[in-house]
């Protein structure tokens, strides 16, 4: 009798995992698109505009197909904030940073995103969080800072935060603010329509931006494939799988799959970019993910005391 609900939950978990894998590949694919400081390919400006423009065109087709009504005036404010954070801020800062650090390195810093999103929700949506959440958020931030300092010293940059790490932290802040802004209108618009409207509303900026920053030099084919991936999947289709997975499997269960994301990024960067597995990077990634897990367990306000019930 319970086969249908169980099948629904399992489908939700698989869709959620698909979404996490798609997002985890964003970092190595972005690095393929932009190249490195020594061998630059597509400009981070062009990647930012072009990936959003590609997603915007696909979004327009989708919104027309489902006959979606225009967002109301009250909905447009959060959508524009999401646009600033998720369409412009995050990919641009990420693109510049990935010209100077490996995707595995960036995976450790961006592993803070779930905690940063929860903190932004507590701030912007006035959600009270337990003290334990803030303790683990501070601990996760401290771990990222220590990793950045050790990595900088290891690479001969001195014992201090590198410019690339500052950009990555800025990308985390931008994405978290964008996610919370989008969440404010998800209930009224529908999850898939939120990302689609954000991409469509950005088209007056992203289309001319892509045209004005179109590369004037030869670019290797793999960089164009990287751009196609982040435009079609990271910026658009991944959200469809992720949001649908959350809906079917339940946010509490499915959202925990995000803890796998930095490890998937690190592992896929080996065949895609030729990066090597680094014990220090894996170790710090594990520690940061641990703080995210513990922080999420204490993110919500303390529930009211209820009498104990027997479980069956």
C-alpha cells in the first residue's frame, strides 16, 4: 500500500542527486571555459553573459510553452536580487577565481554555500537560528580561512588570503543572497518558473553583454563545450532536476545530498582537468562538509516542547 509514496521519495532522491552532480560539475566546466591565467580561453565576462543568455533563451521557450503569467510587481523585486546574485555575481566571481586556482581548491571554499544560504535566510527572512548553527557557521568559515592560508603558503604566495579566495568568498555570498531572494517568491511562482523568469529578465543585459565581449582570439573547442554545459545545465536544467527532487523527496532528506557536491567536484576534476587528488584538499573538504551537516541540524529555531509519543 505504501509503494507509491516510497517510489515518489526514491524518485525525488535520484532527481536530487542528478541536480547535485550537475551543479558539482559547474566548477570544472567553468575552468574549462575560462582557461587559466597562463592559457586564457573565454573571458569570465563573456562566460557570465553567454551562459545566462543561453539559459534565458531556453527559459523563454519554456515559459511560453507553459503559458506562465508575468510576475507581479511584488515578485519582481526578489527576482531582480536573485538575478544580481545568481546570474551575474556568482558566475563572474567564480570565473575570475578559477583562472588562478584549481576546481578542487574552489570546491572547498564554495562548500560553505549551504551554511551561507542558511545565514542569509536568517538575516533577510528574519528566521531565528539556534546558537549552535552560528557556532558551526563560524567553525566552517575558520576552516576555509585556514585552508586558504595554508594553500597560499604552500604555493609561495605568503601566509595570507589570495585574491582568488576573496573572489570565491564573494561568489558564495552572492549566490546565497540570490538563493534566498528566489526562495521568497518560490511558493507563489513555482520553483522552475523562478529560475526561468530570472534568466528571461536578465536577457536585456546578457544578450548585449555576450555580443560586446565575444572573443576576438581563437578558442579551443573544449572551452565552448564548457560554456555550453554551464549555460544549459548549471544555469537552467539543473534547477529543474533539483527543485523537482526537493518537491518529490522532501527538502529535509534531499537537501542533505548537497553534502556530496564538493567531493563530486574534486573527483570529476581529475579526469576533466587533469588535477591530482590532494590529501589536504580532501581533508579540509570533509571537515567543512561536517560543519555544514552539523550546522544544518541546528539551523532552525528550537521547536516547542511536546509530549513524547510512541513510535511504531
